[in-house]
C-alpha cells in the first residue's frame, strides 16, 4: 500500500507558464511529482490570480514597484500561504522567500528544500548583492536538501562542507514541443537573443560584436525576453549609442505558446553571460539554451561552467570568452558562413539535449530526490490507484494543461485540498545525495540554525 501523498508548497519568482527557467522547472514538478502541490508564482496581466496546473494549485502574485518592492510583495504573499495551511515539504527556488520559510521550519515541522535558482541583480548595487549572499547562506545552512542545476555548483558547495545535502537536478526541456517547428528562410542572417536584459547577461558585449560583424554579414538582430519596460528603454538607448538601429530590434517577453516558432525563425541563437558568481560559482544556466538546442538552432554561448556542461565547444555549439566581443563576433561569423559546421553542431546538440536534458529526465530526477528526502513518498501502484472513485487521490500529477478557475487574490485563498498527511510519513535522516551522474558528494547535514520571522 502506498504512503500518503505529501503536501508541498513551492515558490518560483517568475511567470508560469512563461519564457523563463522557473516555468520549465515548475511544469516538470507538476507533471512528475507525486504529491498535492501549491505553487506560488508571479502574475502578469494576461494570467489569472489562481488556476490549476494539472492537479496542482497555482497562485499568482501581482508584484509592482521597484525590484525591492516586488520581492517584498512576493515574499509576503508566500508567507501568508505558508501560514495558511500545513505542509510536509516547502520547496523554494529563491533565497528571499526561503529566508521566511527557514525561520518557520522547526515550529511548523516541514522539510525544507532550497533550490539555487534566483539571483540578485547587479544593477541594484553591492547592498542587494550582500543581502542576497546573507539570505542565501542561511538557506544553505537550514535546508534539508539543496538543489543545484550543474555539477560545477555541486562541487563548489561540497568544498564548503554542504556536500551531504546537495543534489544535482539538471534543467530540462520538453523536446517534442520544439523539435518539429520548420525553420524560416530569409535572405539575411537572423540573430536571436532571448532572456532578461540584466547586466550579467552582457547585452553590451553582444551589441559590440554585432557592430564588429555588421560589415561582414547581412544581419538582423532581435533582442527579446525582458518584461520590464524601463530595461527595454535602456537597451534601446544602448542600441542607438552603438548606431545599430538599422540592425537591432528590441522587444518584450514573448507569449509562451509562441516560443517554439519564434526560436525556429532565427538562424543563429546567442546565449550570453558574464563571469559573475551567478554563472561561475553558483552554476546558473543562462536561458533559454536548451530550447534553442531542442529547436535545432545553432548556438553561440558564453563559456561559463553550466553552459560548458551542456554545450561542448565545436561539438554542440561554439563557446566564446565571456566579455570578449571579438571572440563572440568570430563565433557568430563562423556559424553564419559555414553550413557544414551548422549542420554538424545542430545534430549533435539535438541528440545531447534529448539524451541528457529532456523534460522527462528532469521529472524523473525530481521524483528521485523527493524519494530520497522522504522515503516512500514517490512510490505508488497505478494498478490500483489510477481509477476515479477508488484511489484516484493517490495518482501522480499528470498534466501540464492549465485549467483556469475563478480569479482570486492570493491572500484571500481558503484551504480547499485534502488534509495534511501525518508526520509519520516524514521519517528517516536524509542520506548523502547522488548527483545527476551518480557521483556521490559525501558529508553530513549540519543542524539547522535558529531563526526569527523577519520580513524580506
């Protein structure tokens, strides 16, 4: 007989569905994790406050004001939901809301998972960087389990003594969503950048490279993916400063359903990143690298650790030296002028993302680490549990389709799901966790630190 389902609260400081890494991670959790999930994410004008993601409840928070005010609004909403219901596991993808969760961990008795997936914005200055480092460290100390997306990040944490509680959960992409889109045929080379316009994504380096190759290739460039209008305005000013208005178009965040066809319409995709701790030490993977590979688009990417674990230079794409516009320009020209090279890296990259970085692989991995954290929680027998009216409440979450319900602000939500499983289901000390390539990081989990309920 299967164990009772876990009650899980998840946070993701991004839009779901959307053109961001949080979205693909949350979709994989909702599709692959056996449990009753409540997920707190950000709201946009086109998304309702509350909806369903398969069997999971999805609550969206409208965040306004400057970056600090938006973080604070999101953290307060997350805290209200945390205090509204009892949960067995609280899984955060950011340290700001994680700092609130860890302060309640002992009193509420839940297991705490900290996934290193949200980072400070360099444009906010050293004070915010220092604050991020403090709450990040507290989350590392108090977490029962720390998830990272790259082996390099796991090694860095192991060297600091956290190896016994670290698990590598590689990012994944739904390959079948992308791999059938026909590519566009145009007389000019279309260069695409998708992602935020933050300083650590080095848009200025990309524009310098475009200026350097403008006389060597017939080129059109699209920079898109930033929802913040002020940042888009800043990049438009930068484009004018580089005298590239005739080559470069700046757009906002595309609709999630349009991503496959948008990516397929480009000839070369660029994944830029700097050598900041986010990409060097913490192993963040610049988005949307995997989507490019799944869509069979040739990629030029920054040679930072997490990228190099996915794209090997001159095998699945071309890597350039971060911050070096000449290195970036040469790589773009090479892919833009050598059809044989393009064909070779496209085929190799597509095979690699299907073999190692698919959405299915991530779903299996997230279920594995939850099973290690709470033994028996991911075990179920579909032979008896897959039917309505019998044991359907024990079936795993199975759909990534959104079913929209009545719009409702998150702080007015009332509990509607089944009672919380007993604490007897949360047994066993968390063992040393295997990385995605099954290499163990040996160590012991330190006792959690006492914390107070402080606002973010």
